[in-house]
C-alpha cells in the first residue's frame, strides 16, 4: 500500500525559496517586494509494494512558472512569466539520476489534462472505473498500481496551459498556447526546465503521449532535438494520430473511408454482427478489402459498373454490420459519427467514438449525430473524482481552481502553421528519427478506437520518410479495446508490460 501524506516540508520549502530567488532575479523591472507568480510545488513520500519488493518514491506536484524570453526592438527584456503549468513528478528514492530513465507524459484533446495516462495506466495509483458492462458507480475509488511504469522509469505528467490546474498568469492571455506551435514550445520548455533543475540531462528520456498527445510527442521530439539538443531515447504513441488527412472526412478526400473499415468491422464484431467468427479473421478480411478492392472502387467513381458497385456495397455492408441499402445511399462512404449512430439503430442505441464497445441511448433515434459519446460519458466521472481526491488527500496539493479534465477553453485551436495544407507531423517524426537514429518508437492501438483508427496509424507509419534501416526502430502493439485501452483490464496488464519492456530495452545502460 502507498503511504500517504508524509510531507517533506524542509525540502519543499527550500526549493520554493530558491525558486522565488530565481524568479526575482530573472524579472527585470519588477517592483521591490513584488515577486510575481512563484512555483508552488509540494513533495510527499510514499511506498509501493511490487512483487514483494518495496519501492520508496517521492511525488512532487504543483505549478511551475513558465517564463519566456522577451525581446523588444532587438533588445532583451528578460524572462517574463507567462503561465503556470501544473505537473506531477514521481522519482524513485535513492536512484542514480544518470542511470534512471524519466518519462514525460501528457494526453491530448486538445484540451485534455494528463489524468488519463496518470491514473489509468502509468502512475503508481490508478482509478477504479470498471469497464463495459461492469462500470463502478459513484463515488468510485483508487488502488495501488503495481504495474506502474515507475518501476522502470521516473514519471512527469504535464498538463498543457488551460487544462488541469495550468493557467496563464494573472492578467495574461492564454491564446498563445492554444495552438500547435505555442503548445509544442511551452511543453518543451517545461521539459527542459524540469530536466535542468533536477539534474537529469544524462538520464535516458522518453516521451509518452495519447491521442492528440501523440501528434504533440512526435513534434516535441523534433523540437527538443533541434532547439535544445535534448535527444530522447524513445517515444510512446498511444492511440496515435500523426496525419489529420487520414481522419478528415471532407468531400474529395477518400482516404479516411478505407482506413476506418477495419475499426468498423471490429466494433461490429463486438456487437454480434459477425456471428462467432474470430476477431482476427474479421480484421484480416477488412484490412485486405481496405487496401485493395475498396479504394479501387472509390477511385473509379462513376466509371464503376453496376455489377462492381453491387459487389462493393455487399462486401462493405457485411464487414461493417450496416445494411446494403444504407451503404448504397451514402455512396459507399461511411463517415465515422454516422457509423456510430447507425450500427445499432435497430436497438435505438449508439456506440462510442472513443471506444466502440460502449453503448448509449440518444434522445433522438432518427438523427445521424449522437448527443454525446457514451464511452467518454462512462469514464469522465471516475477519473475526475479520483484525481480531485488524490491530489489533495495523498499528494497534499490544494488549489481552489477547478481541475479541467477536458476543457473547450482552448478552442478555437490554431493550426496557422499549416495554412493551405493538412495538419501532419509525420515529417517531424521522420526528421527526428533521421537526426537521432537511436530514437525508438512504440505505437499502441485499440481495435475498437473510432477516434484514432489503428489502420490509419499503420498507413501513416508506412509512409514515413525514413531509410529502411530505421523502420526496425518502430514497434506496434494492438489491444481488443478502445482509445483508452487500459480501461479493459486484460489490455491494461499487457500494455503495462509492453511499455515496461520498451523502456527497459531502450535505456542503453
């Protein structure tokens, strides 16, 4: 069991005093006695028993002041406070920092805090949420996580500006961080700052991102290398989306339709639309269709003969569990939200986008867009309650701000760097791998994830502009669950082992 509320007040107070001194020194023009925002980190000590071995670790949580170099007319104005970024760091007591790996983790959204990876998969404590058909009712609970990645790596969970407890400074505007480049630069600066302050430049380093966090992680790897010379050992991409064109259901872009078919087939299989066929057989057929006859049929357009069209309709309907009439009426193109609302329409149910194993009821059973994603609705309460209790009762951090698990305050999210082009970081990931041939990449995908379909990820990886010798640097893992595959207990256990093996294999020590 973890030991809670054991406070290291002396260490924390000393660190805060040093931070205050630095803040004062680095803010030219500040009035005497006006220290401005300061780090409010709190440290607590804990133990965790893993296979009869007791691990002692320190948790440090709170907000770091994010400062930016400001120049006016070519003159340096100093490092001025712009935001306060919330993080939780776990470090193993007594470990050699030059030998001990550290993993920087974050979720996606944009607009999501890191609570999902923190309490769902990687951290030393985990939420008890339950799964499809056996969800835990409020007020939920917490348990030790002996499968935590902390056994193999120190952990730093980062909440981007406006998520979690992260905010712009008083009087400041957060808009600069609500976009692709500002987000990358701010997270990179937090990583650099934590690495420097904790003497971890010689530690093996890993990045772990989920969903939009995978797009962030790929771009971060390139930015950390090119801007700071900080070269990661590995990147863990969980429910990856690296190229938005694979998910962009716009007229004229036929690419997403075939890439979603294997996921549609997996979800249909879960809901009984493939009888007693093994999932592996269904997926093999769907993948073959998705790279062969189906894209060929879409490319033919009106040149497709009536017989060819009829055969395509029948095959697509059989794989997806939809009626032939529906497939014909949507002109062979099944948009993902329409699929989630159509598959179980005869039961007056919708299936989840994040996890197609979940079902829900919509107030209007005739429309094509659901009121809410039932998979997100099923899990948000448990993670929110667990974190709000944990951060106060066990980590001893107190803040009256609402902890923003998922917020829309970051929208509209700016992609101005991609004006006139689609959003992709495949080029940045490839550049990072070419510059750092030791960089290894782990990709985790859920078969029932309708937000970041696994076959779309495979498509992007297959087109990375890297030499053949670097393709072995990429490993993939698949789980019979959704976007947060770790809510499925067998998948959580296997994924924890997979990530632990990846870190161990790539620490180069």
